[in-house]
C-alpha cells in the first residue's frame, strides 16, 4: 500500500507539524488523548483471537442455512462498514447471480415509508434472517425497522423459529436490545464499550455480516494487523503513511483547503467512500472546525462535477483511491467501420484506458490548482481492504488531534434527535 503526495510542500511547512505529530502518535498509542475511552480500535486487529473468529464463522454458517436473504439493520457505522466491504469485494452483479450465500439487504438507515413498505412486501414470501445492530436498541431508525421486520419474521415462521434467525449485536449488559435478546434467546455479540460505531468494522458489527456474505474475515484481519504494525508507535513519522496523510491534509487545511474529495475509479468503492465520509465527517466536524469530506466516482462524476472541480472555487483537494491490478482482463476489439473512432484503442485493456484517464485527470486538475494525493492498493481483496480500513481509522484519529478536537465523540448528532423527538411528542 502506498501514499503518494504530488504536492510540493515547503520543508518548513512539514517541519512545523513534526513535533505535534510525535505527540499525537504517542498519545494515540498510549491512549491518553481526548476521547481515550474510545481507543479500543488501536490494538484491536492484533488482539482478535482464533476462537473468536471461529465462533463468528460457525455462527455465519448456521445462520445462512435455509435463508436466501440476510437483512442487516443498523445506521451509520453500524452498517456502513459492512456494506463498504461487501460491495467492494462482491461481483458487481451479485444480486442477479445465484450462489451459496444469502443476499445481503439493509434496513434501519432511513425512515422512508416507501423503502420499508417495499422491503417488507418483498420479504413476505422469502426465507430471511435478521442481524440487528444497535448499542442501545432505542435509536429510532434501526429500532423502527427491527420492529417491522421482527413482526414479519415471526408471522412467517413463528416466534420460536424466528428467535433462531435473529442475531443481536449490542451492548454487553444493558439496553433495550440486550433485554429483548436475553428474553428471546437470540444469539448475541458484544459491541465493545471502547470502540465507537464508526470504528467498529473489525468488531462483530462488520465481521459477522461480511462473513455471512461469504468473505474471508481472517484475511481482512490479517491486512489490518499488517497496517497496525507499519503505523505502530515505534515507526518513524516519515515512514508512517497514516501520519503522512494526516499531516498532508492538515497542511492544506491551514492553507484554506476546506473540502476533501475522496475519488475512486472503480464503482465497487463507492460505499467505501461513504464509510470514509462518515469516519472523517463525524470525527473532525466539531467546534467550528474540520475538513468537509465529499466523495466522487470517476470517470462518472467528471461529466457532472468535473467542471466545478477543474474551474470552481479553489477550496478543495482530492485524494484518489486507486487499485494497481484488476482481477479481470478485457480488451477493446477492432471494428471494421470504426464509426465511433475508437480503433486507436483496439487491443488495449480497458484498465489501461482507465489508468490513463486517472493520470490525465490528475494532470488537468493540478493545472487547475487542485492538489492531489494518491492512496494505492495492489488489488481489491480482503487483505488490502483490511489495510485500508485500519489506515483510514488511524489517519482520522491523527488528523482530528491536529485541529485539537476529540475524534471520538459526536455531540452534534444529538441535536437533530432532540428536535425530532420534540415534534413526535415523545
């Protein structure tokens, strides 16, 4: 995995961050900064034991028996991490391909009556199970979806059988969902107290749905462990790419670049961008500070947002997430008539064309004074996804501490809830 910084920062600009970077790195690894009670993710990959993984794999195998659909109920970090990984690793047309694993559906991330009606109508005559993820069990969006889907499942197969097709990932000892799970004898997994939702992909919150979808969670954890080691406390700042990324984006922030666009050139990474967007937005955006995280799918968005990125206000920078090697090979055929004028691409691989689009866009955007960073992984597999997850988690914590905010709280999220419940007369 590589981090490439194409900008030409002055040496003094980088040195100005060096002492604070050393302090931040020490604080993160010794868990003494603001919000340190939520730093369980720092050594999480290397602390996961074989028995825990074996249990998740066995649960996933038993849960998947005799069902065609698994509904993951959660909001924010409770579903985005799993969806990001599953979408990245899946065949783009997996929903139309019959295989031996359940199709993954999602609920609890909106309050759309049409969505919930259509989901329940679709599942009325289907074999399905539920993975409900909520620390409290009272967050409105997932609690509402769970009530509806639990009711449907119990109608379909009876209360006793339904209890075997519901898994609750919740608090260890308290909360509405924990109480309900104990009463109904659901299989449960714990959301660790010291890991916040947006950092929870490598806990059962992410690992169980990913495993049910048929992917190798051992390899994901192995990739995360590798990145944990290469960004450890004893690794020099200049060799810690998570710190280099955090420093680079904060140099730009000081220069007035207030918006970061995470760009991909592979549509499978769209929801990885959505996970990244929550991770950085919820961690940094407080106290009137923070870089605004946005995402773009190229080359698609070059035909919509490309004009603004090239010529609009210069308060943005781009971080391009790229993949060195695709899994498949597809060459452009030669056409006799050449009406589309594409014979100059004949016999070339589609990925070669994609890479030239990426490089051409970088050069054009740099000409338009848009700073570009590049994060490159070798291929889109479990190992590299594990690396990426931990890389961004570590970089996000570093980056938030540079602007002196607590990376692990989210006081602003409660504001809409309070107003909503007032209007609902709770």
